[in-house]
C-alpha cells in the first residue's frame, strides 16, 4: 500500500514551510480600548446552536470509502499531536511515546509519522532528545496548564522554560475567568505577551470551549486569539468535559476561514480531547474540507490532540491493507 | 465587514470516492397493475412507462386507470367504509396504522432506494427525510385513531366516507403518508392516485397494506396521468377530495368540485420569502438558504425561492452563499454523498430552463457554480439570480427547481411588504437573532408556515397549508384531522 503515503508533503513540518503571520490590518484598531474590543467581538454575527448542530449532523452522514478513506487515514495520522499530559509522566513514558510518534506502526514502515509529541514543559527536553532530527515537533503545554490560574509572570516563565527545553510549539490556555468576566483586552494582552515569549515557537491558543459553553463565546474567543497572534486555535485542554465537539470545531473553522478572507492570514485549528476513533477523525476531516476548505487539510493547518486515536487509525489502516480486522495487540501500547 | 475575493480554485485533495447505495434491495417487476380491493389487477387504460430521471432508463411499465377502473376502486372503498372500516372500533384502526408504520420502518431502505430511483432525489434525503417522516405520519395518526372524541373537534366527529386523493411527484411516499394516514385514522377509506412520473413507492405501499392485513378496499391505488386523476376527483361517490400539486390543476379541481357535496382541501404552489435580517446568524442563515431552495432540487412547494436579504449585508451573504453552493455535490442520486440529484422529468427541466432564460432576458444576473453534470438524465445546476426586481417573472412565478431569486430590502416593513407581495402564501422564513422581531414579523406574514432561524423542517404534529393561491385546509397536527371529519368544529 505504498500509495498511501503519496499525499504527505515531505516539507510539511519543516521550518521553511511555516508562514509567519502578517499584521492584521483591517482590525488593527479594534483593540485600542476595552470598549472598542468588546463592541467588535459582540458585533460578530451570532451562532445559532440548533443550526450549527444540524449542519454537523448532516456532514456526519458523509460516507468516506476506499481510496478516500485510505487518504484520510494517512492524513489524520500525520495530523496527530501524540499527547501525554499526566502527573505520572516520566522520561521513560515520553521516550516511548516519541518512538511511537516516529514509527507508529512497526509492521508497516510506510505509515506516516505523526505531527508532534505533546508533553508538559518540563519534559520537552526529553522529547526533543528522543525525536532528534526526525522532523516531528515537540509541543509543550504552558501558562499554568490546564487552569491558567497563575500570575502572568509565572505563565511567561513557564513558556520560556518550555521553549528553552526545546519546544517547537507552545500550547497555551487563555484566561477563561477574564474572558467570562468580559475583560477581553486582558485576555488579548496575555496572548500577545505569550506570543512574544515564544520567540520562533508556534503558538497554539487553547480556548477551553467546555468552559466558554456557548458557540457565540467560541466565535468571539477564536477571533480574539487570532487577532492576538495565535498561530493555531485549539478547542480544549482535554481536562474538561465536553472537550472537542463537532459544532465547536465548525465554528472555529468558520472563524479561521473568515479571518483569512479578511486579513490574508491563515490560522490553524486543533480539536483536542475526546477524539478517539477513526470515524471521529473522518468526521472532522469532512468538516474541515467542507467548511474551511482543502487548504486546511495538512498538518500545517489542522491537528488532532489525541492519544488513543492513533491506535484506532492504525487498526483501520491495517484493515484497509489486509482486508481483515486485527486487534489491540497488533498495535503498540505507546 | 468586507470580504476578500476567494482564492483561486485548487484541486481538492480530499475527493470522496463513490459511495453508492446498493439497488439490489429493490425488486422492480416488469409491469405493475392497479391496487383495488386488496388485489393487484390490470388497468383497462393504456399502460405507461416510468423512468429513472438520473439515467432515463425505463424502470417498469405501469397500468393506467380508466374511468371504469376508478369506478371499481371507489366502489371497493365504499364497501370497505360501510362494512368494515367505518364500523371498526377506533382502537383497532389504530392498530392497523401502527402496523403499517412499523412495516415502513422495517422496509425503509427499500422504500428509500426505490424513491430515489423513480424520483431522482438523493438517497441522503429519501433515507433521512422522506421515508422516516412518512413512517412518523403513520405513527402520529395511529395515536389519534381512538382519541378523536377528545381532540377538541366537537363532541362526536364522524368520518366523511370515501376520500379521493391525488398527490404530486416531488415527495411521492411522504405525500402519500400525509394523505392516507389522517384519512384512515379518522375512519375514511381512500382511492389514491400517485403522480404519473413517480408511481413506484405507492405500489410498494400497496404491498405493505397486504402485509399488514389491512381489510381489502380500505386503501386503493390507481395509477395514471391527469385523466385518471380527473376521474377520481369527479367521481360521484367520492365524499372528500384532497389534492397536492400545481395551482393550475388545483383551480380546475376547485371548479369541478364546486356545487357538489364534496369537501375539498388543496395544497398548491408557493413562492416563499426567506428573509435574512442584518442581525442574523449568517453562517446558519446561509445553510438555511441552501436548505430552503436546493432541498429536493427545489421541487418543494414551500421552497424558499425568494431570498429577501437586508441590503446592508447583501454582498457578504451572497459571497458566503456562493462559496457554500460551490461545495454542493450534484450527481448520482444513489451516491450517499450526493446533495443534489436529478430533475424529475424532461418536462419539468424544460420549465426550469424556460423560466431561467426569461430571468436573464428580463435583466437579472444568473450565477451557477462550476459543476460537471452527467451526460444522460435530467439535470440543472444550482442557480442564483441576483439583481432581481419584484416585477421579474422569476420573482413571481413558481419555478419548482433549484433556482433562487435574490431581492433586497432596507427596513422590516419593506421586508414584510415584499414577502407578502405574491399570489401565494404557503411558507416563509425569518433569520434574526432578535426574538422580538421574529414574533412581530411572523404575525405580519401571510403564509401558512413561518420558520424562524430554520427552513424546510417538517413534523407530523405541525399543521401545514397555505394562504391565497397556495390552497386551503391544513394537513398534519390536530388541525389536519378536521379535513377528514364531519361536524368537526375547531376550538
């Protein structure tokens, strides 16, 4: 099944392929004051929850078969941020995960590697060393993940520490308390500060949509994060239920689509948490394809924050190749 | 906000592979007779062919009911009404309806595939909308059968007798359910004439009636063209006429029935306004516009064929709409990923083409996405006309196809005036995040159904019907029962 890898862009994760965000001209004045920013965010078109849910339900009926399925499985594997975010994480666990990231299926070397390994900042160095020059990125969560309840100085130090340890990507959390209290400019300023602390590292901004609750809030937070310079907007920490849901992902994809149309700057999207099956991944890819469009169908612009998803993708990939299902012992635990 | 021009088209990496629903589940016989008095019999009229509009393949040959055949069908229905169905305990009538509903669910895939083959609609719609809703109508009305005394329709509502029902080709099985379920639940018997181009699911329904052991004569199905329909409508022993179809035919039926004892309900054409205010949830409104006009290829009497968009968001909405229409998948109705199927007949395709050409000739601007249409069969791409004025024919005439006319308004009053400026009055849509505006505007619209922040949503509990030339009477809900009952008074 050598044909399954042809879709992957070999430069997909190289630094040279990265687009640096351009200044967001049409909106440069909306953050001039709290009132102006609030007026802007509240002036975004509302989201009708019933309509958003029925749209994703309809897209959920798309039937992805044969060649399209093979392409989608490989693409999904290449978009995985293979994640471990536990208090019990050890260097051994991270090294084991890094090995899995490089070679997800030891039985089929044509299987593409994943996009990144995602760990806490203190283990970024271990991941960096284990991944070497594989091209797989090290992503580190920072800014007092997952609650974000710490002073800004602590959050910035957390980011700098992770970058110093070798993180290519920083997954920050927004201050949901400030957002829900209506202090949008505080949230914005913090993202700007974190972005600066990132240096050349990519910044993913976690909205924690399970705590923002309404789709109107998701749209406002998405715009806020994009205007502040986030390279990616990410749904969740994975520590709060519900984590990534399809309606939330729909609204975020609409936001990046509209943002590019109006600023020329393309922002990535990362649903994280709760995506466990190949079918879940297929539904997300269909959503990307028919909402933001095929330009987002690459690891540059779309990621899955997941741990168990990868093994289900591998099992489905084996099924397509061999014609029969195997079982959990035919893929590795890490 | 302004919108940047869309980026140049790139090849789509994620091209969905064909995902066809298998047609092996249906067993189409080489020819079909009429279903009279519980049996299939040959019609005495000239047989006609029904084709798959997606391929022009002849599916089968179907008997045509003559005046004599209709007479036999009405006589069977009268016997069944007098001897069996009328006197039956209402709870037992309910049992038959529940049985039919369950059988429809059990054989849903068969019905869906057959409907898509004969009608041309996408399997996604026949599978997810037409057939489940048809079953839901039988379930809903089954529940009413033994509760009519308590429906608030008067102390002792009685059935009318024999109902002659003529249904259209756009939702063949669903329209059958809208007609047959309330008639049977209220104790009437029926003679139903399906549309000439889509008789097959009605004939499969006849098999369901046999399978359910429905007493002979309670449901009779007489296939044929306009002449057969006329014979049903004009038959002297029919007590009730129910018709769904064009306003032109509806008018001739009203004339034929005038002066007789027959009661009549008509569900006719429409030219619905779908009103989008500047505070609407734009992404969902765009979905609703698409759903409103491209659902079932626009072959929908309540289609949102006139988009009334507030002028200050016109460009933004049209840009979003065009981008969204670009993602619609037109093609094989049996492919599970198809969004828009085939036009039902060559005749309808000719009408859509004619009205679209007139639209252009009168000065409206036609827009169609790039899309490759199959070589054979009847196809028309999704189409949007902008710069439409209320005087243009595409703003006034029912196209009954995937053709949207876009008009603008400046104020709520102007929106209402333009929305009501039609000889029809079947449905309308309102898109705004402001609840108070929804309530105010809905009260001012002269349309039987008003959807708010959604469109083309149907439910058996909700009455459906029109104002003005969209017809009279209601179908569905408690209101729909009155059309089949004597002495029913609404409270």
